[in-house]
């Protein structure tokens, strides 16, 4: 089946290209981000440079998602109703 063979070759080249792109682009982005952090520049507007005595406010240091999961989602899942509901509708991976 020549159509299937050409499709598989096309897909394998695409997967190889994605692998190479992620292998090179991701470390490059991490390196650029580390340079930005070390030069004390803003994440949204890198043209803004912070002074050496800059301290981020306490509100920006809070992890809202983590606290919401810990306070609401985990207790709901671990309750009797959550466990029964979870057993009836398992997540398929």
C-alpha cells in the first residue's frame, strides 16, 4: 500500500522535525529567560529593568491555584461523595 507508506514517511519526518525543534528551542528559551532574570528585567516588558532594592509585593508571591486545590478541590475529591462519584466515572488515560 504505497499511500500508507508515504503517509508513514511523512509522519516520521514531521515527528523528527518536532523533536529537533523542541530539543533546540526549549533550552534556548530557558537560557534567554535566565539571562532576563539575572539582569533583573520584567517578564512582560523586558525593556523595564528593576532597581537592586526592588522587592515584589506579597500578593504576587501567593499561589492561588495551589491554595484553591488544597482548600476546595482535594476535600471534595476525598469526601465520600467524591470517592463514589470518582469510582463510577473513572478517568480513562
